[in-house]
């Protein structure tokens, strides 16, 4: 058994590791050889202890006073994430979002290679986009067996998601990256990861609302202080007035 998976790692750690990897690759391209967890933490704007615990998950050990050898750390993170080998995938749903993923060149740097795409609109089929052939969705079960793929990227409308998922499962797909709003019904033998863009937007919206509220309260506070100062000055001025003698 892979020692990385003798226990289930926390999702936040897994989500942070790609950011570390991207940063480490930049350092490597600049000719840097060593890096400390505190330096990574400073650049990532997170706590150093959190970085150290995240890196410990990859089973790498640093050298006191020196840090981590960057090339070794990159390899350990890639190995932990399974990005040390290419992962072939197909994409289903060649709409605007699907096209953006097909054109996302960074994905190949993280070990993901989209080898084919499917869509239910005949006018899009038997064409290609950036070298990726596009086929009719109805041909998934027939063609998917000819590709060596384990992952399907789902970008279809929500109402079509379950039917397409059933086709993918029947074709032997092992994992589905779900970019739809649908909660898919799948067997335990298939892995799924749902990317809920609405949840991310909701979180951003709430943070903006809180920021606006803080700014509003701050403005009110400043106004209240200014008014109080004005009252104090007026009282001092009145106290200094000498009564007129008759």
C-alpha cells in the first residue's frame, strides 16, 4: 500500500499543495536550489506551521538551517498528488466553459491530458479544437473503450448530466470531474469530484457584503467621532467666554 494513503488526508492540505508546487516550479526556473517552509508560508500568506504539516504529508524531510531541496520537494508533491505520470481524460460538453478547459494549457503541467471531447450538437462533431478531436455524445460508449482514459470531465447542462454519467459509467470510466450543478448518482466503484462554482461565488459575495458593512460602520464611526470632537470644542469655547459686567 502506498504510505501516503494509510490515512485520509484533510482536503485543505490537498487543495494547498498545487499552489506550493506552482511556486516551487517558479523558484526552480529561477535557478534556486533550496527553500524553507517559512519562506513558502510568507509568499503564500499562511502560517509556517501549516506549511510544515502540509509538506510532511508528502513524506519529505528538510534539513535544519537549510530547508528543502526544491527539486526533491517538487517530486514528492507530484508523487503525492499522482501528477508524476500523465492522466488521460475525455471532456463531455463543448460549450463555452468546456472550450475554456480544452484551451487551458496549464492542465498539462499538472499531468492532465485531454485526448478527446464529446458534444451532442452534430455541427461541432468530426471537428477538433486545439488538436483535440470532438465526437458525438451518443458515441461515448462505442469510442471510450478505444481510448486509454480513467477520467471524464463533465461540462454538460445539468438536465443531461445523469444520462451522460450513466453512459460514462457503462463505458468503464473510473472518475468524473463534475462541473455541473447536478448531484450525480454513481456506483461506489467510481470516484467523483464536484466543482460548485455557485458556492465559490456565494462565498465571495458574502465576503464583499461584510467588507462593505465594515466600511459603512467605519464611516459612521468616523462621523460620530468628528461630531463628538466638534461638541467638545464648542463646550470648551463656551466655557472660555467671560460674563459681561453690568
